C-alpha cells in the first residue's frame, strides 16, 4: 500500500510556489506536480511522501487528500465530511484538530463564517466515527494526534490529512535566534532562487542566527533538512492507522537513508585533500558578536563538524566586510521595517549598503531581502531580478544586483 498513488498538496510561503514546484518535480515518486495558491498539488506514493518530509527543503507541511465535494449550503459541508472513511486513517482514540483556509469566497445566500465551517467539518468527522465505531475522537487544538486541513475554494471543499505534524521549517537545530529570524524553509527557497551552484563563494554580511548560510551548506552537501542524527524528529503520518496508505511507510528505512547520506558527507569531508569533497567557501558576519556566537552554535548542531567549522564567522559592520573571493554570491536579510524605526534611518542605511556593495563587491552577485519594494531606486542600483515573497505576513522582494566595477550604467 505504500506504493499506492495518493493526491496531496504541499504548503509553502506565498511567493515560493515556483521554487516548490521545481523541488517536488525533482523528487523521486512525485508526478503531476502543479502550482497552486500557497503551494503545489501533486500525486505521489505514500513512501515518496514520507521521504519528502525528510528531504524537501521548501514545504511548510505536506498534506494528503482524504476527500472532497461541492456544497450549495453550509450543511452540505458536514455531509461531505461524513461521507469520508476517516476510520481508515486514524482511530477515535486519537485527538483531532481542524484548520480551515479559504481561497475564493463561496457563493452562498449568506457569508460563511470560518469558525462555523470548521465546526461543520468537525461534526461531520465525529458523525462518521459514531456510525462506524460507536465513539468519536476528542478535540485537542494544542497537541493533536491528527490534524485535518479544510480548503474551500468557492463552493468546493477538499479535506486533507497533515502528514508532517510540526511545521517542516522547524528543523530542530535552531536553539537560539535573532530579532527577526528567517524561517528555515524560506531561507532554503531564497537560496534556491539565486541558482547558486553550491561551489562558488557565498557570504552573508547580516547573518543573524546563520539561517541562510546553514541552509545553503546543507543544500550544497545534499544533506537531509528533516533529519538530525542526534535528535531525529517524528512526523504526524507515523501515527496514522497502521492499515492506512501512510501507515505502510517504512520510516526506519527512510531514516536509515538519511543517516547514510550524512555519513557519506562525513567520510567525504574527512578524506584527504584532493580525494574527498570540499565544502564551499562561506563567511557570515554580523554587527552583534552575540549573534555571531548564536550562528556558530546553530551551524554546529545543523551540520557535520567539518562543514560547520569551514564557515568563517566574523563580527563587523557592512562597510568593514571584505569579499572572500574575486567573485561569488552575497545573500542577506538586512534590517528593515521595525528594526529601522528612526526618521531617515532606513534611507541612510540603504545608501550606505549601496556604497559598500559598489565599492567592495564588484564582480559579485548580491541578493537582498527587503520590505522596501523600491529598494533598487533608493540604492540607485538596477535590480536584475525582483521576486515577490512573504516573510511571515510582510510583503517583501528578493532582489538581485549584479555588481560591476565603476558605474552600473
């Protein structure tokens, strides 16, 4: 049954759908991957979905479809939920949580309240269990065993089971973070969008807790983002009914594959120079020495020791940073928004950043994340690419600047 084809949806931050589609298309066992709003639809085997929970870098969570239907009135939602064979996926002894998201508003006589729609889904699931098993699951919104997601798009509703549990961006290695940290899957997607080759030099002059460089190093060394040998996490699908498709996934084998990949990297890094693998040159810098220590500690937990120690960590302001190679890629999540609240502070910072890039980083490609949608105009630099992304609920742009010697014209 682990080879049975399931339909599902991988959720990601808004703006990263194209990067997610490319990632899933490259994963074994995924077919019919299609861009959607806030993620990507797919067809895949249960084993492939389990593997993606360990290996995919960009999704927030991976869902499998349990059933769907169309409704003309709110009560139809309850009936749709009642018709789904929930007892094949989990038992009434397990706790449950229902979450709901709405795309296009349904066309009904009256607006559909979100909490009422969620209640209808819950009642439908409980009705099904009472009929099939004589009892119903309890609700636990804080630490549920099973999480059901309802997606409404106009008058269609699809009900999904969450295979991930804790969001996949919670990799487990970040025990400390800075004032405005990037979520790990957003950082991984930003690195993917740069099309960095995994070999050329990479720098982050505003490294904070080190997320961009750590995710980049994991990508370059092809390490599994969802597996830490010293503290492997579990996934919600491991608690599905043993006879369900996801209950047939061989999680022990998937973790063994992830550990073998890490062991191969360790062996390659430890091999003599010239015969083994070599991590790319990286440097992370921050004005706050405490954050440099935090980044260094996070890298030590996230990466093999030789990879973590290969990253240079320095303390200093942007105008003190010097490139570590003649050419490379600079990535940064510089201060913006509430971190630059004083009058004129943002404009002054942006001018200084532009000067440092032009003066010191000719020959480099610089990628900056900003909530200033006109940052390129403010810096008087031409952006070669502007990718709309959301950092939480903040609309941002991931901008590329190709730095050249002399005038950018």
